[in-house]
C-alpha cells in the first residue's frame, strides 16, 4: 500500500532543537491528526515534507522512494498562514495555481468550479481574496490545496477560524479525500475534532513524538474504569477483591477494576441492590491524553 513515511526527522536552529528524530507514516486512505502545543514542531515537520525546509537528519519517502520535486508537485499543502494573493480574484487564482501543478486550462477551470461549489464559495469566484471573510478565505485556501487533484494532503490548522457548518464541510472533504486513497495529515488545536476525524494521531512535544497510534489504543488504560449510577440507593455495591469503588456523587460511583469481568461482577451485585440507571466505561479523551503526555517527563510512547 502507498504510504507517506517520515523517518527520523531532526532539525536544529543553532542550539534550539525543533525536531528530534520524529517518525511516523500515513498510509493511503488514512487521516493522521498531528497535534502539539504552539512551537512543538508540527509546522517544521510539514515544511520539511514540502521541501520548504531541509532536515538536518532523516528522510521523507513516498511509496518507498525519497520525496523529490515531482512528488511535491502532487502534494496539496495548506499553510497555517494564508498563502493566497490578496488582490487576485478567487477563480483566477485557483485556475492559476492548478496550472502551475500541470493541469490544462480546461481541467483547471473545471476543478476550480467543482471545489468552489463544494466548499461554498462559488458565488465569490469574481471577488478578490482580501474582500472575503476570514472563514471564506480559509475555504479558498483549502480549495487551492485540492484544485490540482493531489496524491497527498498536508494541512496546517485547516479548521482555524471556521464556524461549525464550515467545520462539517471541511471534515467531509477530508474524509472523501481519504476515501479515494489520499493520505491526509492535518494539525489542529481542536482536539475533540481531531479525535472524531482522525484514524490515527501523533502528539509532538518540544520536537519529540511522545505518543502515536490509533485513538482507541492511545485511550486504553491499564485498568478498566466505569461509571455506575443507581436509582434511590445511597450505599455503594460490594466490591470484590481487586476492585476499588469511589463515590462520585449522590447514588453515583466510579468503579476501577483490573478487568472488565471484575467490573461486571460489581454490576451484578448492584443489580441485586437496586435499579441501575447507568453503567458505562470511562476512558480518557484525547484532551486528557494530550495534557498527560505533554506535561509528563519526556519519553517516547507508542501504541
């Protein structure tokens, strides 16, 4: 399967370590969420993939071969800072950018019309970019990354400044691109969105990849935790050996057990004592995980 591979990227600015042997891969058809605090190294890694920056060590490969100028022409890139010509009309600009990537005028025009329609800016084709709202500028910026039918998508904060409707549109576009076999990398500080949209996630902190893997794997905990609530009952159910039960509120408890079977033994006991209104697993969110791994002493964790 085709994959974009980032292998041991390191980058220094004098004594400042921007990236430290960062490695991950994005197979065809996968959405990879790249998250980290400001200055963590996300944009540096993306610029190296694009060839805008040169790595001090490591390699970027596509389909097993080094990424060269020909491959980079097939990458759709969306920078965090908008890179459009502010006084150029939207339609003309998208056609121009598509032709730079090798499309004929006919194909470029058709692609411009398609993506401005899909992204909800068809009525603004004749407007200069600087006259658009920030949200519509962001839509046009995404269109510029898609208009040449890229084989790879690298998007730096594509959801910044968008309203909820535009976020939904963007999300659908990224999923449709992945569905047609495009590997998609995107960064975002909106961790709930990253958790919902990504197939896998990488968390970078101070230039080092501190966690990487599928969302469910990253959220896994060594013990199972459950929220248990009962109607009209003030006493906690009996805890079998190896299970800890702590009160979380009126008629509500947190059950922590070494296994799901042990937790269900608590549930069976609770059913004998009263009416169970809730018994649901508790797992850390991506936001919880992000706080934990970023604030922890820096060690590489991989799932």
